[in-house]
C-alpha cells in the first residue's frame, strides 16, 4: 500500500516505522500547507496527524487528491459534519478517531456497557481523570472528550475531565464510579506511541476494502463481526 503522511512530527515518524514493518511504501511527507499546492491525484491513502488548523485548511485537498484518509488529528469537531459530507461527495473513504489505539477503542466499548449498567443505580457518581506529557497542547484530550460523551449518554449530564500535563506520560485515562459504599475504576495507560501508530496503519489497510466514512470505533466493530 502507498501512503502519504500529513504531519511529520513525533507521531508521523513512529507511523513511518510501523509502515515499514508492515511492508508499506511511504511516497511523501507533508508538513505544511504549501506542500499541498500543485499536488497531483494519486492512488494513495493519506494518514493525517497534523494540527487542527492545518487539517481544517487541507481536508478538501486531501479528499480531492488521494484515495482516502486516516485522520488522527483532533480539535476539528466543529466541522466534523462538513468533513464527512465532503469526503462522501467526492466518493472518497475516511476513517477518523480521537485515539487509534486498539486498546482505547476496546476501552470505549466496555465503558459504554459499564455505564449503561451503573447509571441505573443513582448512588454511583462518575468521574474522569486524564494525564499526558507536558508538551500536549489540548486539555482535556480528545480521548477524554470521547469518554465524556459516553458518560453523558447514560448519566444525562456533563462530567468534568481534569487534565494533568507533566513529564513524559504517554497517556493515562481513568474513569471511576464512586458511591458511599465502594468504587469501581477502569483505566487505560499507553506505554508507547507505537500502539496509536499501529491502529492508524491498520485503519489504512482496512480502507482499501471498506469504502465510506467511518469513525474508527465503528470500523473496528464491523471488522470484529466479520471475524
């Protein structure tokens, strides 16, 4: 498979390593808006881990010129429907997520099931805590916002997500349910960036045969059902 990398920072370099392990070809890296000018349409998948501003400026060029896209950039939820519609209009495939870790997406599914059960018992109060390295700019994280959406669906109210930014923490998300009698905690901790990169590359592989516009969690569930 031929891949274009949009955003060649730390994550982009890790993705490049995973691509090589899985025998894929890196055609080009785009690291700024000017890189998109005068590009020609090619039969490649674009993996975007850039910035919210860059993706908002470039998503139309990505849809116009490439076979499909895997988007791990967060912070563009305000134009999500516009992006989905544009890719559909162009007949191009898209998969996106706040987190491409397979473990985190399993976490989302289990948390959804847990929350449906626990929310039926009024004595439990949910909470979220997330921790990341000191260089992470967005707070709360995109993953924490996804957790908030799951909890809101079942508890019918907003749940705060306090964020810690310190040191070199790759990513920790803890959801808890506390009552006066006991507490349940559910935690995911990332050890390396490779887990996120692997999920993104697997998503690109799936796009070769799974046409359409997908959230990664939905595409993952579809593939698991296929066995």
